[in-house]
């Protein structure tokens, strides 16, 4: 058994079934890239085996001091990234509402002008020499995490003739089982571009979209320094194993 | 009205987009100095037990063109069939094998390579052994929800024939889409997102 960094007994049950109606479908034609990249045949369903209910563990020891600080983790000594300084914090919970400790969160984003540091990126907004655009954190015992960054700018992208992404931060999330693996995006409260975005619009349920919109959190701001947004992430919950069927004789 | 079940809904998935490398393999895309190395880029060391193998994986779109900005993650048991995970209750896995790896597809050829070991057999829920396999998870621009599939091995015909997951696949013609072809110590595996050869993807 690998170390969890937690005092809790590890949970081993199968995960709740994923609600595919809540997620965007594979094919969302107004997001053109999905057209040739969406499987067309039915997914083959099966209850989790050990291959899905287990997953890798990432210890706090792997983190560098500035991993969760995108304002400084790429900046020259004494300098910092340009933009609206923000704290992003929240908890990773499972569908039962329990905080999930030891979750690796990896994030990436554009700079304040909406430009990514990537050689395939062609937007005319300039790079910020002090902003790389990646960061990571591991949740604590209660599932909590906190990051410091700048608010990314919206950016135009080649899809429709004039599509703009709302300001967003990409999040990659590792729970305790590989079946919980998730990549999603965080949006910002009040951004009018959210409701015009073909990628967001792939989600049909308004409440599901709202679950990806971080709320401005004035109680967590740092006065004279940074605003704050609260963003909780929910991973699949595990079924109870209390009355699990066992094969005869076991 | 009945009482509330007080359950939350899973956060909806959104595409990883074209710049997934910035977040998940920053050194690969030229963002150096933030992390010492890209997570999951190396899976084995001198002490890892098991047969050394290479996986040569491509992800192809509906026109047969390989994706050149995809990200592939793998999760597998060690040589004895144990997962290096707290949820593995049967015994201790090889401490020199994390079981998890992550690679970007090559920006020119679309090939991604994993240096790993052949996994042992892992029991199914009822105790029968599954055939040796590796779980794959694929993220890329245009993929709204990460895709889950498995890689099985062409030189494990007998084990594959009794594998309970492969047995669930109703259209038997599709089973070979999950079987990587052995060429010396390399297993070649093409994942077809669409079309006649569409790979079997799972919901589990
Ligand atoms: Fe983006």
C-alpha cells in the first residue's frame, strides 16, 4: 500500500456512475474541433475494476515553494507577472460532499492579455516575460487548496468567424482513483463571454455551467494586494462497500 | 417531496484545449525552470522489476490524421499485478514503479512513446484474472470529456480470450482495436477516434 499522506483509511469502492448528460457530449458541432475527434459508437460500460478504482498518489514533497504562485514562479527575481492579481481557492469534494485530500491540481492559463506561452499560439497580444502560465497544488486534509495568479485575459480563437473565449483557467484534477480523472475549466463570475462560448455551450444544463463559474470572494481578498475567487471542484464519489456482493465462498 | 440525498454533481468536463502542454508538460513545450521535470515522464529505473517494453501510441482523428497536440496518460499494475495506490489492499506494489505515466504526442509525427514494463494480471471483481492490460486516458483539443480505453497485448492471446472486459464487447470485430501489436520489444497501438476502426472507449 502506498502512502496517502492522510490518516484516513483508504476508500476502495467503485465510483458513482458518471452522469453523461451533465457533461458535454463528445460531439458539439459548434465547437468545430470536436467534429472529427468525437467517438461515434456507444461507450462500453462496466463497473470499476481495480484498474479504475486505484490511482497514483502525489505527495506534497514534490511541490516547489512557488508551484502555486503563478505571479512569481516564472518571473525574474524581484519581478512579477502583470495583471489583475487574484487568489483562487476552494475545496475539492466528492459527490458525497466530503473533502478529498491529496488531490493534485495542475492549472494553465493565458496571461493578462489573453496570450499563451506556446509556439503554436498566434494571437497578437504580447507575451509577459514574467509569466509562464502553469502552476500546481495538492489539497490538504479537508480538500482545500489556494493559488495565486493573475486574471487571464479573454482571447479570440479560430472557430467561428469571431469567437472569443471567456477568461478561464484550465484545471487538471487527480482524485484517488483513475476513474476520477478530470480536466475542466474555471470561469469568472460576471463575464458576459461565458454565455457566448461554444465550448461552454457544449454543456446543456445551466446549473452545470454555473458549477464552473468561480465566485468573487471579498472575504478572502488580501487588501491592497489581490482579489479572490472561490472555485470548488467535485469529483466522482465512491459507493459504500458495506453490503457489497461477494462471490460464494469468499 | 422526499428527503434530499445531499449529493453533489461532478464538475462538468471541459476540453483540455490546444495548450494542454503548458500545464501538464511545461518543460516539453519550452517553459523551463518552473518544475524540475515533467510529471510522469519517466516510469522505470534500474531497480524496477519486470520485462522492459516500449509503447508506441498514436491518436488518429476521423480522417486518419494523427493528433499532434494530444496528451496520453497510462495507469498500470506492476510486474506482479499490484497497483502502486493506497486503494490497492492486496499487498505492496514494486516501490520502484509508480504505475502512472504521461506523454505528449510528438508535434510532427503524432507518436508518443512510453518506456515501461509489462504489467502482471489483476483480478476482476469476481476473482477471475483479467488479461495484462494498461489503462489509457486521452485529452486533446476537440475532446470534451477525457477518453478512457485499454491497451491489451498481442502476445497474450490465451489471457485475452478469457478477459472479462474484452468479453463484454458485443461486436467482436471491435476487440482487436484494443490489442497492441508486438514488434520486438515495442507494442504499437493506434487509437482511432472515429470511423470503421474506431477504438472501443469505456464508461467505467
Ligand atoms: Fe484556454
